[in-house]
C-alpha cells in the first residue's frame, strides 16, 4: 500500500507527522505499507511552526497512491487557490486512491477539488462554520468522520486518531492495537482548564466538559 501525505508551505506539523508516525509503525510491524511525503516539487519547504521538510516526490513524479492524506494549517488558505495542487489532489482521487483523507483545514482543499460535495465531513473547531458556509457539505462535530472513501479529521492531533481508525478498518483491531502499543498512544481523558466548555469548542468536547460554576 502506498500512502501519500501532501505537504506545502505553512502546513501544520502535527497534522501530518501524527498520521505519518501511525502509518510508519504500521509498516514496521510487518504490513506492506510505504508512506511518502509529496510536495509540488521535491524542494525543501518550511512548515507552520518552523520545521523544514523535504518531499520525496513532486506532483510530476508521484506514483499512483492508494491513500492520499491532505493536512491543514494556515498554508491551506493560499493552497486552495493553487491550481497545480488542487489538480493533483483531484487526479489522484479520481484515478488512483482508494481512500482520501484530510486533517484539520485540509478539508478545504478537498472541498475546492470538488471531493466533499454532498458528503459528511469535519474540520478544525475554528473553521466549522466556514465549512458550513460552503453549503454543500454536511458538517459533523466529531473527532473524525467517514463518508465512503473520504475520511476527514478535526484539528491537528485528531489525525492520529483517524489514522489508527483507518489501520483498524484495513487490518483489523489486533494490528491497530499493536500500532497503538508501539507508539504508546494512550492519551489521557483529562480536560485542562475551562476551554473545553467554550461555545466554539466542538460538540464532542463540550459534551465532556464539566458545567461552569
């Protein structure tokens, strides 16, 4: 299985590094999985928090992918107008991939490529209303959402959970459990402070938050 993770200037690091880690562990435990960073070219690019990465493939030499993951970040606001990037995502989706994923505001790239039309999807809590305003997407406030071959995750760290869920979907719970164990990904349920009860927090968080006193 070939998994491509799209990167671009000002991409949010954890949006793609989290899923990269889960998919990488999947490959290490014996599954035939290869994960590749794909950029518009193979030139180094700077991410949102200053990390510099070097894509393995550019759009012109990227092989057919089985899975394409589109992360988010401030860079998506520019990339939704990048015809080359939108065209690449659309071609891979229409011609090759079995599963198309987004994390955070990567959903807006999928939307611009015409791939969320009439589907259920989610995005970062701060952009839920912006996605609703598109008018042709059913926005769901969940950690991740599956609608046919399209998987979308909420903000930043949610991509890790979506990646694990996809591993379970493809290879079963035993494999997902091994990946989770290898990554020691057992997040605590603790909610820090009172932000979880903020009116803008996604419903799946607000429902867990204690009432304000």
